[in-house]
């Protein structure tokens, strides 16, 4: 059955469509949360300061 699905042009499931576009560029994302997280690329905001040096980051998860 999986082989037959490969001829129909449809995936066998498990792949999600990136339905959420960024308003500032052509990128698309799986969730609105991902779009919000991506927005720092366009705003340039760097609200997260490293506790060991003066370097700043746009996302908290980039501190690690």
C-alpha cells in the first residue's frame, strides 16, 4: 500500500504543511509561535544578555 501511495503524488502522512507566513519575508512556518519567534530577524531586538559577557541575543534559547 505504501508503494502505491508513492504513485498517487500524495505523502503517506506525517508531514505537516507550513501554513503560517511571515508578513515581512517569504518564509512560512508550522505554527504562529514559530512566526513570532522568527520576527526578531526583522526587528533586530536583542533583549537577552549573556550573564558572562556583554553579548546580547534576540532569542533566549540562543544563550545556551
